[in-house]
C-alpha cells in the first residue's frame, strides 16, 4: 500500500514537533500581513503551534493601516530620521487602528467552528501592560512627542501567562509610568520581549519568502554581520518594504543579544510558517547567532586535524584506513567543523557521476563534542551538496552506525544497489551494511 502524503508529512515533521515543544517563539505580524489574503491561515497556523506545546507571544504592527488612517483624517505624516513623529492627533488615529487590529486578531483566534483548524482549540488570549514605555525625546531639535521606546518588560508577568497556556498578544502602543500612551514600533517590542524572555525564535513575515540573492533565490541563512551587509545594500536600492528592513534590523539586534534564530517567511505563501518550522529544508531566511563553530569545506592545511580525528577509529577497525597521501588527494571532498582552530568533525561526499549518486563517508565527530548532534549537521550539509549536484541517491557503508543512518531516513539495500565502481571495491570480508537515501 502506497504511503500517503499526509502520513509522510506527519513522519517528517515529528522530529521538529518534539524539538519545538516547550520553546518560546515571538511571532511578529506586520500590518501588511494583517491585510493579506492569508491572514486567517497565518493565525490558524499560530493556533496550531500553540496546540503543539509552543509558547507564543504574538506581536502585531499596523504601519500601513496608520498611514491610511492618517490620510483619511487629513493628517500629514511626519518623520525624522525614518521615525514617525506622533502628536496627539496622530496618536488618536493610531489607537483606533491598533485597537481594531487587536479585536480582529482576538476574534480570529476565538473561532471554534467545525471543519476548521480552530475547532476545539479553546485558546486563551491575553493582553496587558507587559511593556512600560518612555518617550524618545528630542533629537537634533526635533521633538518626537508621543513616539516612544521600550523602557521595561514585565518578564515575570509574561512568563506566568505563557506557563498558564495563554497566547500573549501585544501591539504597538504601551503606557509609561506617568500614565501616558506612546507609539512604539512592533519590531522593537518583538525584539525586546524576545531578548528578555530568552526566546528561542522570532518569526516575521514579508512579501517574499525571506531574503533573496542577486539571482532571486532565497538565502537560507545569514549571520548577523552578513545580514548587516545585506541590509546596507537593500537600503541603498530603496526597493524593499520598510517593514522588511525594520524586521532585519530587529533580527540583527536580537541575535546579538542572545536570540538564537530569527526567521523571515512570506505572508503571501499559504503555510509558509509551518514549512519553515517543520521541514528539513525550510522555506525562508534565518538570521542566526554567530558561533565559535563553523562548518566549511576542508583545505590541504586541515589534513593533520582530520587525521588526528579519524586515526583512533581506523585503529579500532571502525573506519577503513586512509594514508596521508590518499587523504591529500581526497581532501576537497571533505567538510569539517572547526571550533577554536580545532577540527572537531568531518565527513566526505565522494562522487559517482555515472550513476548519478554520491557516497557519504568518513563521518567522525570528536568524542568531546558529541552532545550537539553535529553528525546530523554534517549529514544535512552533504545531502544539500548532493541535491545541488543533481544526484538522485546518497549511499553509505557502515559496520557500527546502522541505526543512526536508519534514524536519518536511510534504508538498508543490497550490494547490487551500489554504483558499479563501488561494487567492484566492496570488501566482502568486512561485510559493511549498505544504506541508501533517495534524494
């Protein structure tokens, strides 16, 4: 019986369900997302995340709605250095717009109609004075009036609500200790909340699925410094949505202050949030915390480090012995993980172009660094390389790690399944198990 796409989807997403359960995500919905055709679907997906045990803080912005409201009221918007100047008339419009958005989101997350994703969801949505604001003040002689910034976050109050299985909803208006209301940016609220809560992720929405390179392809991952360079180019071009630029700035700030990952996906792509979080490849762009570790292609100067890593396993008979000369010829096939100038992991992709296949080989992680699943990191990188090369299959030979490969989607196959050149070299005395992964 053929396995259905539904069953496949559940099976492939299960590891991510387990990984995300109990984590804290700050989801930021800009004003553009609130008026998109997929707004209802996004909120349904947020509700699904909540049902899977993920703690959600939902922060919404209303930048385009504010502009439209000001135009209707005949109020000319005023800015200084890209920051809105909020006088009393402007704040009155902002309150109306933000209040309407809050009620719309609340209504959507309160649905419980049959035959919808919200059936029996029973979500408790909480809003409150979790953010204390203060005025931006005066800059270059320009008074920002009632435009503000975050002064303090009630972290304990937020944690209590999240621990009580509530979704916390936060908007762009916050009160000060003097009882005044101030207009804040949703990006700053999301960033400060994520940093203070030590959230695991910030997730934002833009028109495109993440950031695009010059060829129009999605950039899967950027370090904060890389994102900063990308941002400079974006601002010079002047062709990118203001909300997207604001989210990138917020993500860079969040990562540099301890938030491990910031995701950007499209509000125009139905289910983009779920595809990003519950699939191996993802769909958008991640801005990730810089690390002392880096995964890179090996060079000739890494031979000593790779040899030190693999020699103990060769002596135990777990790996087939490679001479230094052989390794020098094959070093370009290797990927290594380097930490503080020490090679702590390696793996190789050997090509078999005539059979449209590759061999995943020589996977080793230093014994002191086997607690962070670096083997999976190396495997995923090799799988990505194999797909880029257009291979239809990846295979591996092992005598000790059979279950590890099975857990990562490989299947046991017979010797005849090997590429012809590899089949001729197969060592029947060693009797290695052969595992294959269809790409």
